[in-house]
C-alpha cells in the first residue's frame, strides 16, 4: 500500500506508513504498533500538543456559540447546558483527528525525541 497523505491519515486514523486504520487502540489512545506493517507508534512523542490546540479551538467555538445564542434569543440559563455535550463531542472527535495528524506529521518529517551528541 502507498503512504496516505497527512490529511487522509488524520481523518481516518490510518497508519502513516501503510494506510491501515490501526493508529488507535481506544477512543483517543494510540496502539503500540500497527497491526498491519508493524510501525512502532510508541516511538512518536505527540505529547499534549493536540489537547493544547483543542483547548483554544473548542473553547472559542463554544464561547462564541454561547454568546451568539444568548444575544439572539436570551434563553433561560439551563438552555446553555447544551454546550457541555457539544464541547465533549468536539473535544473527543477533535482529539482523534489532531493526535493522528500530529503523529502523521512526525512520521512524515522523521521527527524524534532530541538527543545530545555524545
């Protein structure tokens, strides 16, 4: 199989080497390695980059949405509880996409943990 594009790998959770959909072992937890080609996903340090990006993006979407809804119709306070599941869905869905994108970028650019020359 040919390597998928970074966008394809991010949207489908595909292995950046072979394109098999094996990056995740859970909702947002990486598998240790690709079940198809054996690519070691543990060697990539995605870190908290995905969460940091999502805090800004999802926070902005929810805040603007709540302000627009409040200004447009002045609903009772309890109506704003709708933003809790919206933020949850955006965060979990976004984490999968963002983490897979960061892993694909790290693979594509051969990024590894820094090491001091000995």
